[in-house]
C-alpha cells in the first residue's frame, strides 16, 4: 500500500544520533507527526542540571506526536553501542530508511586554548560518529532503496567553505564540522548508484537552542535567532524529496523552503520583530 501523500514518512524508520532536545528533537517530531518509527541514540539518560530533557522525555513527546520510538541509551562514539542500536532498530521496525546525523559537540576555542580532550570529543562525536552511524546503516538503506522506500542520509553540517577565517577562528571545531560535511560529499558519490540521497543541511541564521544560549551568545543571540522549527521543516522537505535526484547537496534551510515556495519566515523568529538576525558560522 502506498502511504498517503500528506504523510510521506508514515511507516518509515528514522535512526538519529542525539535528539533528546533542540534541533534533533524538532526534526524527529516532524517525522513522528507523519507516523514514522524513530530510534534516538543519546546519552541523556538522566536530567542535565543546565539543559532540558532526556532521551526518555523526548521519546514520550515523540510518541504523543504520533511516532513509534526506540529510545536507545548509547554513545555514538562507541562502535558496539551504535551497532547494537542499528540491530535493535532493524529487529523492532524491520529496517532503516533514514539516517540523521544530528549529534554534535562544540568548542570554539582557538588552537592554543583548546584542550586535546575536547578536540577528541568533537572529532569522535561530530566526524567519526556521523561516519560510523552512516556506515553501519548502509546495508539497510540499500535494502530500503531496493524496496522503493526513498532512503536518505541527512547530516547537520555546513557547506565546505574554505575561507580561511573559519578555520582560523576555531580550527578544532571547523575540522570536526567539515569532517561531517566530507562524509556527505564522499557518501553521496559512493552511493549515487544505490538510490540513497545523501545531503547536509545548515541554517542561515543561528538557531535558538541551549548551545547558542550557553556557549555562543547568550540571551542576546537567542533574540536574533530563529527557532528549531525552521530546521525541522526544511529537513522534512529534504527527507521527503526523491532520493535519486536529491543527493550531494549542502542545503541551507531558507533556500530549501524558498524552493518549495515558502519565503515568509517571520514565524520562525525566536523573538518577533524585524531586526537583523545573526548569521550562523561558516556562511
């Protein structure tokens, strides 16, 4: 039976790194509203003193939205943990149709001030984690393609902008995020004959998340940001596009929306008004 056009992700299975809060949770909720199956791989088993939400509160929210959820408490840096998440996903839902590489660590310190422990954390979560989850999901994505289920890999990473100012400002973080983007570039080429769409998505503006509030610009930057809903809506449009025709792209959220005729973005402002918004990193 063909899913109704109004719910193209109904019955599809999404596996996502992170997703207990912020952008990842919003993307997952958009899929859950269609009736998707969703696996979250996250470490947030217990509440964080400064951050809202755990994997369990996220799972409850997704189920209330309409999705079936596997809340897998695991670490995207650990090979066996990710392999087990993939196994349990396939056992419960019958396959994998969509991979979302959402988990990311950030530290914008200059090189001489960046602890190597934090450098390793960013490499392991951002770059290696995206590579690992994608790698282990490939056989199941190929099966999804063979079944005509329109499989996608979506990585939340920026265009590969080689303007030296970005690497010069925060080299460790830039290497980690560009590593995610190179995963998109390489897998799109590697899998182009398999009918698997492989793309990156990045926001034009900063997004009002805990990371922006706590690590980047505080309340002032939150006020000049857009909400995670713009990321979720644009991700949904990418993930429901024809996979064979939509691959190897470094999308920006507002450009995706504009391509679908959505140009009034006022509803996405974190604080209503007409003042300037903060442009995100790497743009």
